[in-house]
C-alpha cells in the first residue's frame, strides 16, 4: 500500500514537472515538431521560388496553344476554351525550323566535345601535375573571367576576317578546343578532391600522365563532366551574339537567329512566336532532365554555388 502511494506521488510530481506555468502539458515531441515545421517552411519557400521561375515558361506554353482571339483576352488567363496546335503549324511553315535545329545541334555538339577535351586536360595539369608557373597560369586564367567578352569581340572578329573565315562555323567551333576559363576552374576544383595517393600509386606502377588522366581521373570526374556538358550545351544552344556576327548565310542560321528573324518578320503573330520559342526550349529541358542527378552532384562536389 505504501509503495502504491509513493508511486502515485512520483507520477504526480512528474506530471507537475511537465506542466508549463499556464497549465498546458508540455509536448515531449516539441523538437520534432519544430524540425518538421522548419522543413515545411523551407519547402514552401522553394515551391514559391520554383513557381516564380516556371511562370514565364507556363505563359509561353499556354500562349502557344491558344487561338489568336484568346491571346490578348481581358482579363488575362492561363487557360483556354479552345486549345489548338495551329500556332505550331504556322511556326514550322514560316521558317525552316528543322534546318535551324540541325545547325544548332551541330554547333552545340561540337562545343560540348571541344570543351570536354580541352578544359578537362588543362584542369588536370593545373590540379595534379607539379610544374613551374602553374599557379601563375591559374591566376591568369581566372583573371580572364573578369574580362567582358565585348572587349575582345572586335579584335577577334578582325582576326577571323583577315584570314577569310567569317561567314562560316569555324570561328564558332575552333575556339571551343582551346578551353574555357570557367570550365577549367570548375574541373580543377573537382580534380583537387581526387586523392593524391591514387595518382601517386598509378605513377609508381609506371602509368603515364595521359594514362592516369584517361583511365583514373576522367571516370571519377563523371559528375563534373556532366555539369560541364550541360553548361556548354545550354550556352551554345541559346547563343545569339556570336552566330549573328559570324554567320551570313540564312541556310546556316541557328535557332536563336531564326527566331529573331521570325520575330522581325511576324511581329504580331504572337502565338506562332511562342510556339517557336517552346520548340527551341524543349531540347534544353530534355538535356537537363536527363543529366539532372549528375549535374547537381557535380555542382555540389566542385563547390560552385
């Protein structure tokens, strides 16, 4: 009996200790609820930011599927009572879309191949090979990132024009095999994370630097290489200024120039214009979704925010 009373008193004391001054029971799962509420708030913020960025694309997509009479309806709305594909037919008939698509795909593919080869091998030499002047060259490469492209655009064009290569794809493709400062720096940051013991062991086994680069470094750097490929593809696919400067033949136009030409000739055909813009952006979305996991991993591992 006495043991029962002692147990009841202990229970009452513990219950009192769990009370707040206002008499409400303290929630023993309060830390978990605080963590869950914090995560929920973060996801809500991320969803709002994602919706903000996706809204222009949604406007372009829905406008491309609306009839002309509903594009400028008041009040404006995303939906439509009569969805149609006539705008896509008009866009494909108004310009040689598939020709422009093939030209853009060719330039983008060669750009990716050139940057993968040149930037990766330079980054490997800066990260894993010890030679005099290496740090000074790295500083010089990073310094070129601070130089606006408009500064070098005119002298570079004059140089290509003097050797008679303007009006072709050569000025767009050849520089891609000489590296890019941003890609070199990004890959160097990733290569520095590869253990030196692994490289030294390969050297002791008699492997050359080229063999180490090809058989050890490149397979381990797949996430960073995928990130580089997506960046290079996106920049080449959407590039407008350089093709506008160097390409004169309409049969060699890229999608960006073709879209601008279509806009200037059909300035009031907003439905067809939005349809052409949607078709142009679809390959970019597909490439990003295909390499999304490796892309995010490569960005995280290289420390580039």
